[in-house]
C-alpha cells in the first residue's frame, strides 16, 4: 500500500501547508480574534503568539511583504540590508514587546490564493481563488485570478462588463465586512492601481481604501492612519501591502542585489512609518504570502506546446509555474506521458489525494473539483529549478513560487507592539 500523500511529500523534502495555528490563515483569524469578530466556525488564531502582545490591543496592523519568505528575511537581516527589521528581530529574541514566529503559507504558495485567504480568513478550498491561473467553467477559460480575466496576454477583467457583479462571484464573506458589522474600522493600503481590481472588489470592498502611487508612500499612509485615528478609539484593522520584493525576486532572483535593494527601501519605509510615535495599543504583524525558489528561466517545461499531452486533456494546463493542474478524463495515461516525456521532472499526485490530505484546506470540495484538474504535478528531481509553462503564462523568471519547497512555503510572522 502506498504511503499517504503528506508522508510522500515530506520524504521528497516538500513542506505542506499549516491551517491549524501556524499558518497565514491563522494571521487573519488572529485579527478577527483580537478585534472581537471571530466566531465558532472560524479557524484558530496563531497558536504561539505571546498573550502579552495581545493585551490591551485595539488596533491591529498586518503588513504583507509580497514574496518575503522566512529564509529571505533571515538573509536580508544578516546581510545588513534591512537594519530596521533586524532590530525588530533582535527585539523579538529578547521578548521585548516582540516575537518572531515561523509559519507556512497556503497551498499553492501563490499571491492570488494567499491574499484572498488574508481577506477572508478562509482556506483556498473555501474561497476558490486556488492559483494564479485557474480554469473557470463560468467563463470556459483559463483565468488569471488576480484580475479575473482571460489568462492570455491581453489585459482586462471579466468584471469590465458592468452586467457582471464581482460580489456574486465571491464565495465567502470578507473579514473587512465582518469587522465593520462589529463596530471596528477597516483600512486597506495598496497601490492606487489596485483600487478597482477584481480581487479588491470581490474580497475587500467594505474596507476604506488608501491608495498610493509610489511605494515609499505606503508607509506615509500607514503612519497617517495610525496617527490620525480617523475613527477615534474604536477598534481598527489596517492592512498594508508592498509588492516590490516579489517583483525583484521574479525578475532578478531571490538572492539578487536588486531584491536586496528593494528590501532596503521597504525597511526604510517601515522605519519612517513607526519612527518616534508609540501608540501603545497597536499590534503589528509583518508577514508574507510566500517565499521564492531560485529558478532558471532557460529551463522551461513547455506543457502548453506538448501536443501529445494536450490530446489527453479537457482544458489547457493551468495552475502555477511550479505546480501544474491537468484536467483530464485519462489520469493514468497523463501520468504515464509525464514520466515518459518529462522524466525526473515532476512529483505527481491526484487531486482527490490532495483533498483527502487537506492541502487546499477545509470545507466543501466542490470548488476544487471544478477548478483543479484530476492530476497535479509539482516540479521535482532533476528539474527542481525549472519553470512550467501553463496556459496564459508569458514570463520567464529567476525566482518563482507556487510549489511546496521550504523556500516557497515558509513565511515569517514578525509581531511587535507599536
């Protein structure tokens, strides 16, 4: 009898997600818990968060540094590129109103799924934003999920059609609306370009939006909200997003000078945001949606151009550059083809195995069955640094994510009182 999927994954060095108290999901649950909006069917808050850090808190700030995995943060602090973050890590080691928790992101380790989890306190299996590229039967296309539009080179969202209401496609409620219902304020600090994006309209429309045009203004907006206390002493949640570390890792690699420079900008922005003022009632949680595996853009596994594979599929390949979803009525033949055409390239498992193992989370598996193919294939073995070409993908990156290596899955939760 074959070993259970989780054991097989761990034997290959993969890291499964954690939804039980040590994951990104539990960061969102912690926000609800501290601000009095968590209910019985919600996931648990962070299991090891020091109770003293929660005591007397009325404002919770979550800062999402896209792509800043746990190992990347450790390297950047050690190299001197992020002195403010390094000081917070040292403060956490002394338990001086700070703590560094090691956590894991969701599966797949990708922004579309992770940000939706943060905005809803629900697992990918529940909210349905399962990967960067997903087959949506509602539109009969592989869809780029961050903008809910066709997964090909042209821009635009399905919701550019005014007859389509994003709210009708949201499968779960947002934490912003739930907080508002309990009398708490909720703020979103993101690039101005995201204000009308599909993801914002689906899962964060109840938040008060503070846009910024230059990355350096993220910290300015954060400082402004905390200092002005727009809703007085009422409980409040502030979510702030920084994109550049992820972009630099994609374009230049997770160990590149370019990524270090972007992280240094982020560090300075945070230092300025929190300089001087001590609010006393504010808990800050700095985390990430995923880390990055170093990849070789020349090593491209072109599944879209594999005509023999295409003949075995119902829909084009979708999923992630590091984990592909294959919709097929012939799963055994697909597996045999992958082994023959792409030897020593993939760790292959069935969707039903993934559901049984809880990789996508909890709840009704119907969305997963409609949006994830019968066969899932993680890059592995001799091609662990490769990138898979899926339908709609045109980029070639030096850093990527979506798989289950420690570099992709392990994320920090750096907590401190401000």
